[in-house]
C-alpha cells in the first residue's frame, strides 16, 4: 500500500460554529428555509442547498403558502427513490410558530402506500380528481403518470422535484422532457431542490431558456457548516493504493469513528468482483466476528481492544436480511442514539437522503459515477451532532500500475479524483463577490479587512463572517451586462467550474503538460481558451462580452481558491492554522486568500489568467502517488495527445485577432513566449481548416 493514514488531507476546512444555520425564526424557519420562503411567490423556484440544510421543510412552508394564498390546487412532491419519501412525512409546523401543519394522507404517500388496483399511477389519477392537496411519489411514478394523463391534467398544481440533478435537458431524459413541456405550457408552479446542481455526465440540467425562468435560492455548503453548533472541521482526502484495498483498509479506517464505507461497484477496476467476500474481509480486518444481533441484523465484531462494533451490512444479497438492517437504521427511536450503530457498509445505498447524524467518516473505495455522487456521499458525514467536532471524506483509488493493461481507465479514475478535489475546494469555500478595481471605492460595509500589515487601499479584499462571503476587487475584471449573466456570476459559478474540472482534456493538459510537469502548456490555454469554449457551449444565448465576464469570474473563483488552499496547507502540506485551542474559527483558507492578495499587492485578471488552476492538484497528486506512477500516467496521456480541433483552432484565431489589435502585430510562431507561439499555431490551423471548408458559412 502507498497509503499513509497520517497524511495531510487534500482539503481541510474549519468553521466558526456560529449557530446561524440551526437557529429558527418566529415561524420556526432556519436560515435557508427563511431565505427560500421569502421567494415563495415565484412560479419557478430553484433551491440549491446542501444536505441537512432543511430543503424538505422549506418546501413544506412554500407549498402550504401556495395552496392557501396563491390559488394552487394541489402539491405533488416527486422524489428519486422511495426511501426519500419519508422526508416529507407529517410535520407539526404550528408547534414551532408556523400558521399551519404539514399533513399527507397515508394513501397519498405513494412511497409507502401500495397504490390502488392497477398500480401507483392509477393513484396519481385518483388524486388529481380528488379534493386532497398533497401527494408524494417517486420520479418514476410521476413520469408514467404524465405519460398516461398528459401535461394538461397537472394544470394549476405545484410540482416539487427533489434531487433535481436527476433531471437533464437531454431529450433522452424523460423527466427533463416532461418538465420542459410543463414550462412551455406555463400552467404549473415548479420548485426544484438539489444539493448539487450539476451532473456527473456534464449534461445541462435544464435548457438555457427554461433555466432563465427560475428564480434561485442559493445556500452554500460553507454557510451551512459555518452555522453549525458542533461540527468544526471537514477534511477531504484522496489516497491511492496498490494491490487489494481490503488487505490494508485499516490504514484509512479508524474503528473508533462512526463510518459509512461504500465499497466499489462490481464493474469497477477496484472491485475484486466478489462483493460479499469484500465485506467479510473488512469485518475480519476489524476484529473477531461475534454473531448477528437478532433485533437489528447488525454484525457484531470484537476489536483487539475489546470493544464490540455494531456493523450494518447493506451489501447482503438476501433481501430479507438487508431490509431488516435498513429498517433498523431508519428506526426513529434510535435517531439520537449514538451507540446504535458504529459502521455501515454499503454499495448503492446510504447516499442520497440517508440521514445518520453521527457519521464522522465517509470512506468510499473507487471513484463513483460522478462528482454529484461525491457531493452526496460527503453530505452523509456533514450532519451536525453533539460531540462531533470533525468529519472527513476519504476516497481510495487504485494507483495506476505500469504493468496494467487498462492504463487508460486508471488514468481516467485518477483525473476524476483530482477533479472532485478541485471542485470540492470551490464548493466548500466562502462565496466570492468580484467587482472591478475602483480607486474611489472604500471597504464594503460588513466586511472585515483585517490581517497583519493589510492595507485595503492597496488590495481590496474583505470577508463577511456572517454571510460567509468575500468581497474582492480585481483590476480589469469584465462586468456582466445582462440580467442572466449577472445571475450566472452570482449563482452558477460552481456549475461552470464543475463542467471545467470534469472535462478530461482540460485536466490532462493542466496536470501533465504544464510547467510543473516539464511540459510547454501555458495557463492561458486553460483559463482563456478551454474555459472560454466551455462557457460558449454552456451559455450560447449570452453575447461575447457576457461570456467573457462569466469566464473571468469563474476562473477568478477557481484560481483564488486553489492559491489560497496552497498557502493554507503550506509547502510541506501542513495547515497554517487550526486546532481545538485556536480562538479564531475563521479558516486557513480565508487567511490564504488574504495572504495571496497581499503578496501580489494588486489582483488583476491578467495575473489570474496566468495561474494554472491545477497546480495545487498536481502537488496533492505528487504527494500521494509514487514518482514512477506519476510519470507513467503522464506518459500514457502524452501518447494520446491530439492536434488542434477545428473549434480549438477557431478559439486561438479569435485570441490571435485580439493580440493583433492590442500589439499591432501578429503573433509569431518563433516567439519566446509559449502562449504567443500557440496563438500563431492556432491561427494557422484555423486558416488551414477554413480553406478545407471545415466551418459553416
């Protein structure tokens, strides 16, 4: 194994624990719920909020108001799987100050009820002609009901879609197709809820025109965790191993921590292809098996120090045994009992909607299907609970082996892990509010510009601890002009960055062709051209100026986070700040942003564009993999390099035209500057492709 359990995690974030996200107002609403309720009058509402922030109850407040005050006839709650339907069970909201209670008649919660004769789709039909007001069903039931009864049958109703990232604008996604038809007809209200508004396949969730109709409520991971009472620190680590992960899993698994272990998919290269034996092997590594608890079905294992571990096995193929264990985990009487279970071993379960507040460690073996799934799994460990000061996520990934035949697959897994690390640094960072540098503007009210030797007039960077937001002025920053571009810069930068870091070609070039790898890649190829192309494809309705503004804001957010992380973690991988005795709870990441801004004295967009956003990821990778393996990965990628595509050549030609306008000369193919050479090469390729008739018009 190449794992070191004392290794510094890739990402480590500490929080203020100011209690804001757990405090309730006079109506019984927590911070996110209050923010969502303020927009209850919107016909189309998108709520982007992390696990455990209270999206289900926020929907209850909004739905009750729509039913009572906005003329909406019925509310239909749509969830991806039956287990999540319990999140929308009866709630005595008036007990906490609201003016009504949330009730769902048992026969209309189709996640629990068997449905009428002929199936649950018939039950939806009966509900639509009834005088009752709330129905809960799965995505699948809803899709079939729409196909049977038609779009018009749902007029004047609220459709609330939980885990909205399951939707896609791809025509093959049936739920996405139906929602597009509902929006086109414009006779329903829609509330969409998700903890991660991006998909692992990089497909758009909604078509741009449909998305523009939604008003957005954003509540970030950082706001949520910063406002907890107990949880102070979240660590995210990526570790690469050789051999079988089951041989030495205790190198990263601490039996004293409440842990969810997700073993690898049986089709992945990390799997031994025998999932039952993998579970048995993990149990053997933990201690001596003592039998099964007859009441819960939990496996009882005695560790070397004499402790009895209670292990829930959700991998067992025996449905009766697995269902008994699953029921024991959901027992409401045990929700607040920390000692009820110690370790949960799962494969496809215990992800979305799974609520175990005591979980301290989410340990995932093998890279999962998407970054969205990673976000969901991390959410299992980020519940707030008494005595739980630290949580962590660990992803074990098989290290590429020079002797492997499936090098390409190994490389792909490696790149995905790094992409997830980059994205999570951005998701977990405070929010950035970027504005152009203005000598006349003073410090923004409510923002702290502290720090030793810090002078706001030299570099205007402030942080508001209450809102978890940075105010950063950047010289030469392009401002969005349209309402939609402004919304994207404010609400959707994580989605832009998710698309960027999931782009395999982007990561390959950024990691293995940059200066740190001895290559000739210059950062502008990533920050300007590759990101520029992604934004053109993602937001084709924006004009060139707004696309450039979005690009600059996204690159600024990603690169500032990466530079801050590098400073916060230190050159030796040590955190600059943190510790239980530390009086200040502000993160080292915040100090890192300030220090980076101070070091350069004046942030400008040209400087940011010249930073390779994958430098920090490369440093992480270099520490967790052997030098030989890292070189082998680089060699595998180098052997698959391609020349300019027509689209890339066109992008280079556009940049070359700007270069000519600014410098009054064309870029030179023999220039000392590598980026200028690329511009010249790209422009030449564009002319060649144009001559060959590769472009329309």
